[in-house]
């Protein structure tokens, strides 16, 4: 039987991909343009702008393991729909917020909805993808998130320049489309044996945290730590170099090199295994960081963006797929464990790299990030001895 004869693009998988796309469109629109609303309409300080971002991420990190536990106990669909409904409700309330304190409360609740929906949609995608095409399927699913990362900031900033009324209306519209796509998708029923196993687990910590996914998730945490320095400080760094106009094109190059190779890297993962992609990906990301630290021209800056995007585009879906394969019997918990550590690395990186940058120049900060990613090769080597499954193509179980 041909390895790729198993159908990947089912109606439900396609709908889950679109639901995730619209979910992350709203996320990236708010991430880029909400600071302008806080500053111009609510007259918030820079510290308060950062707090509005931190509260959202904190709520997401807190609820992800809970979402994974509940998905294993009651099924994934209730968690997905609850998260999406909460996400829609909060997305529609932004323009009515009268004060910064109310905004922080809304951001926390919005983060809970996002954490539930994002964890459940990732779990749904993993369950809908045939095991023999797991790397390819997760790669395509991540591609939709990457497309949102490209389009979300552009749409958000363009709409906010016109009016915040239009901006928040579009946020609400995309959130509604995410909910509609999630409602129309048919998800596999929770296996009764897994439900019984989840219900009999007496360890609460074990039921919200998957130890088998931790080694590869720790490697991803280092990637997220370094990646946060790009998203948070690149524009300031480019401005200091006199390359402010090239900064926006940096992210275009970064995103394009994530998107373009994605259809091929998933197939390579399934045919030859993770290490064939991950070791070159680590080399690319480390090289890109070093090049970024030495950038003194637009060409060097854009080149570093492309190399970093290629490395990140290979590493993130590969790490995520390995986390899922490490614990196939508890997919939801494995995914939530992965993202709890990944999000924690991102949040910690934003703070500690900023603290480092206050003592040394940004180029030295990026050099330190390059060193960390290079050292993470050792972490991956150790994790690969624990987390990477020996049989990459197990038989596909029957769906309920």
C-alpha cells in the first residue's frame, strides 16, 4: 500500500485548519495593533502596554494543561467549542472597554478562551491526521498558523490606521469564522478505554502534564526563548542600525521562508524521521542569529530573516509532532505540555533578553541567543533518545 494513499485533507481536517487560521488571525491582529489602542485611546504607559500582553499569555499558559486534562476526560469537541465561544464573546467586547483595568480583566478571560481553543484545535488536528502522515499533517496545520502570522499584523495595522471601530469589527468577524469552522468539523469520539484510563488516574499532576513530552518540549522552550528576542526587539534593533524601513521586510522574509518549504518538510519528516530536519534546522537558526547580530545593511538583515525563518519553520512543527508521537495515548495532554513549556520560554525570553539588552548591546543579546540555540542541539540529542519513536509509521487506529 502506498504510504501516501491515506487521505489527509478530509473535510474535518480542513475545517480545523481554517478554524485555527481565523483564531490566530485575531490573535496576531490584537498582538500588533492593541498596543496602539492602549496608548492612544486608554492613555496607557509602555509598562501597561506590556502588562496587557503579559496577562493574556499568563492566562493561556495556565489553562492549557487544564484543557489537555479535560480533553482526555470528556472529549476534545466540548473543549474546542467552549474555548471558541469564549474567544468570540471576548473579541466582541474590546471596543466597549472604558478603562485599562477593565481591559486587563478582558485580556485575561480572552487568554483563557484562546488557550482552550488553541490547545483543542491542535489536538483535533493531531487526531484527524493519519499516523503514517503525522509529520506532513501537523506541518500543514502549522502552515495555517504561519499564514495568520503573515496576514494578521498587516490586516490589523492597516485596519487600525483607518479606525479602531473597523479593527475590532474585523477581530470579531474572524473570531466568529473560527467558531463556525469549529462547529462544522466532525471530530473523532473519545475512545472509551482512554476515557476510563483518564478517569482512573489518581495523580492530578500526571493528568495535566505528560512527562514523555517534556524532553522535546524543553528543547522547544529554548527555541521559543530565542525567538522571543526576534519578535520583541527586532524593530528597536533595526532602528538603532538605521534600518527601520527594512524591519517590516525582515518579517516578510522570515514568514515566507516558514511557509514555502512547509509542504515538503512534512513529507521528509514522515519518510526519513525528525533528525534529518532538526539538525539542519538548528544550524540554520543558529547561523541566522549570528548573522542578525552582525547586520549592518538591509541585505544582511533580510538574509538573516530568511535563514531564521527557514530554521524556525522546520523546527517548530517537528518538535510539536515529536511531542505528540511521544505520548500517542494522551495526545491532548502532550500538546498542552508542549505549549505550556513553549509559551513559558517565549514569555521568559521576552523578559530576560530585555534585561540582558539593558546591560549589553542588542547584537550581543542575539549572539547569546545563538549560543543558547546551538547548545540546545545537545538537548535535542538527549531528547531524541527518549522521545523520538522507533516506529515512525504505526498502524492507523480505527476512528469512532
